[in-house]
C-alpha cells in the first residue's frame, strides 16, 4: 500500500475552491471488478462515475464527480481510496 501525504492537497483545495462544489476525483487501478467495486462503495449512488481502460486493458482510469461540502470530505475520500491495494490517487 502506498502512503500519501495530503497536507499539500488540503492547502491547494482550500485556496482553489469555494465550498460546496462539484469535485472530480481521479484514480488509476488494475482493471479488476473487485477494486472497482471497493472504490464504488466509497461514494453514494448519485455520484457520477466514468472510466477508461488502458490500451492493454490491464489498468483503468476512474473519474468520479460528486458535490463535496468541504476540503475534509475530499481528503477523507482520498484517504479511504488510497487504502485499497493497487489504487493510485491522482
């Protein structure tokens, strides 16, 4: 599992966005249904998911759009996603 430090992201989000806002999460993960399901479970049903498979089909880029109320909600989602083995948060 890769360890992330979200302090810089927290600062950038606080400066760059007016909350609440529609936030776009980006992830890269192995193209496995299990991993996609684990990521999907982190978000409510109304979140908008899109994905794009790599040319070789081994990986998938996942984008999720959801209305977030504040920076802490965004960081919390990223922390949970980064705990899923194989997921890279962008």
